């Protein structure tokens, strides 16, 4: 992904040096990725500027973790200025993408008798992540599986359908259906693509307006991986 952003930035710099920020390029890349896989097409705010520093801890401070339940997810989203409705809508992006086995192995250590509502699906993932062995090792935990095992290359509602039938891959996915506060939205989005797309767009726009540098704040980076001071 990052080499693609670097290539885009290099091409843009040839045409209009130090005008388009890396922040805007990343935002546009996300929007176009959604559109190219069948998702909604929408315009976003532009004019962001880049930060003068980059710290991993700061960038990931409000990131939701795969092991979180809805309570923890809501608290995490609040740090980014987002709410429970944004949580459910933006989680729908998991209809595209892959995840390492390390992101859901916690479910096999759960106190629940059946951490996967679809026990056969849980067994299938465990077999994949252990190489059919009794326990995972570093090599197998580094394997990746699709977050949406039904239509992994299409931006659609099947992610939510999977949650209803107990085929959510991560704890943070499946708990959206298990929790009575978020279950109604999951059910609605599973059967109503327009409702999902509308909510997703609204939450994407809201997220894209949080903590943005504009005007004379920040800089325009020449290269996205380093700041020009």
C-alpha cells in the first residue's frame, strides 16, 4: 500500500510541487479503493496539510483492537471523535481486506464454551492457523485470512450477514452482533445496502474531519515517509 502512495505522490509532485498533501492523497486513495470494489462513490473534503512529526504511538492511540468488545470499541472510537453508529458503519469496511491469525487467536482462549457461534467456522480457521496442528507457531500465525470469507473482493453487505450467521473473524467483529446496542444496525445493514452505504459515507466524512491540519498549520510533505522542515 505505502509504495503505491509514494508512487502517486511522486507523480503529483512532478505536476504541482508542494501543493497536494500526503494526507489528502491517503484520503483519496481510501475513497477510490471503496469505489473500485463496488462501494459508494462520494466526494470528500480536501485541503489537509501534513504533520511535521510522525509517532507510531500517537498514530495508533485511538485504534480499536481486534480483541475489544463493544464497550471498549465505543471508548476507543470516542477518542477519535466518533460514536457507536460510526463504529458499526465503519466496521463494514471489513468486507474488504485480510487479517493475520494473531488477530483472532484470542478467541480460542476465551472462557466461552463456544467462542465462535458457528463452531465449524471456528474449527476451520483454527485448522488454517495451526497448519492442522495442535497449536499455532510463528509461521502459521503470520498467515492471513479474509475478514469477509464470502465475497472478499466486493464492497457489499456480506460482512454484516457473516456476523448474523456467526462467521465474524475477530472478537471486535462478532461482538457487534452479540451486543444488543449494535445488533439492530448490523441487522439493518445486512439487508439494506443503501442504508449501509449512506451510513458509511456519513461516517467516513465525519472521520475525515477529525484532527485535520489546514491553513498555515502543518506542511506539505515532498515525500510521505519523511517531513520537510
